[in-house]
C-alpha cells in the first residue's frame, strides 16, 4: 500500500478493519486530510496505537466529532502534545469522560484556552488530580463559571496557589460550599480581594476556621458586611488580631452580638477606637466581662454615651480603675442608678472630679455608704 495516498476517499472508506490494521505507519503518515476525514468510526476504532501516534497534526485537525469520540482510550493516551493541540474545539467537546482521563498531563498542559473552554462540565469533573494540577493559570482564568463549579472537591484540594489566584471573580463566586471547604490554607489566601468580596454568605460560612486564620488583612477588609454578619462564632475567633485591627466601621457594625461576644481578649484589645465608637448599644452590651476587663483606656474613652448607658452592671464592675476614669462626662451623666450602684469602691475612688460632678442627682442618691466614703 505504498501508493495509499492515491486511493479515493470511497476506496479508503471501504477498507475492512483487517486492511486498516495492515497499513504501515508510513502509510498512515501519507494519508491526505480528505482520506482521514473519510475513515469510518469502525475504522478509527480498528486503528492501532502505533498508527494513531503517527497521525499528522493536520490529520488530527480534520477528525470529526464522531471520529474523535470513537478513539480508544489507549489511543488517546498516546497522542502527542502537538496532536492534542491540533484537536478542534468541537473535537475536544466530543471527548468522553474516559477519553479526557486518558489525556496525558503533558497534553492537558498544552491545551489552548479555546480547547479548555470547550471541555464539557462532565469532562472537567473527570480530570484527575494530576491533570488538574497541569492546567495552566491562563486556562484556569478562562474557565467558565459552570466549569469551575464542576471541578471535583478532591481536585480543588490539590489546586496550586497560582491556579487559585487566577480564578476569575465570577469563578470564585460560583464555587460550591464543598469546594470552599476543600481549599487549603495555602490556596484560600491566594484568592484575590475581588474574589473574596464576591463570596456569598453561604460561601463565607463554609470557610474552615483554619482557613479563616490565614486570611490576609486585605482579604478580611474585602469581606462584605453581609459576609461579616454571617461569620460563625468559631470563625470570628479565628480571625487574626491584625485582621480585627483592620476591620472597617461598617464591618465592625455588621458583626452579630454573638460574634462580638465570641471575640477573644486579644482581639478586643485591637479593636480600633473608631470602631469602638461605631459599636451599637446591643454590641456594647454583648462584650464579655472578661473582655471589658482588658479594654484600653482609649477604647473606653471612645464608647458613645448610648454605649456607656447600655453597659450591664457586670460590665461596669469589670472596668478597672484606669478605664472607669476614661469614661466621658457625658457617659457618666447617662449612667443609670443601677450602674452607679454597681461601680466598685476602688473605681469610685479613681473617678475624676469632673466625673463626680457629671453624676446625676439620682445617681448620687444611689451611692452606697462604702462608695460615698471613697469619693475623693
């Protein structure tokens, strides 16, 4: 069959499987694109791996979707990178899940953006962990939202930081909660601030506490107020002190009372004075007494009048001599009689003259004898 390229397409199509398998690799190389396009799916199936391996790139490029789908997985496995790149987008879309898994990692690595986008969601889901790691960052950025959502959680778990960093904002927003949980501490911190900003409340709630702990300050600041409001108490406690220190006033106000109560003493101490002043009365009342006890004088000094008025008697008693004297005169004048009566005698002794003068007559009338005796 040395003159194989001289045969008509009809003659080529009429060759039986025995004759097809009898073709030498030299014969295969000399097949014209028209002759290759004329091969039946039965003939394609009959081709041996050594015959498939020598198909020219132009020959591969004319394979129909039916012919591509007919390739044996063992044949797909021997396709060279140049042959893989020669597949049409229609051909790539026609690959079965078994065929996708048969593509070498080198083959996956050379896919064009058009080819990667042509893969079906089933094809994306079929990629092995080794194959997913071979997808270029350019191709990761080219994935459709549907394709991103189709990545298996086992594959998400092995994504490289460079790959996650190249997920589009829309791609990140389309990650399932299971995929979010599959991200590692290395990859969660690689998500862009735009990606973080587009996370849904369900996605935010799905972030593992170990992953929350590695979020960068820029990522923390990128969380929406809705996202902040949806943080679990365990997640709030996992935020680093540097993360708490950079919260915007809107974010601080978005924390639930449960979230405020969950703050550790170390976290409470880094809340900015601006954010202290922005706390709602309900949030102020939710601060744990152990946390009130470690508040800085500058923080207490920035509590609003309404905030001071909403301190519980237990919180009043938790204030130190340093912090009680930091309450503004307006704050003192708004203390209830119950709050005044709750002030520790050592704290009464630390009150400034301006604070004493700011007390209401009802407050003074409610001072205990012990409290009166320590007034300077």
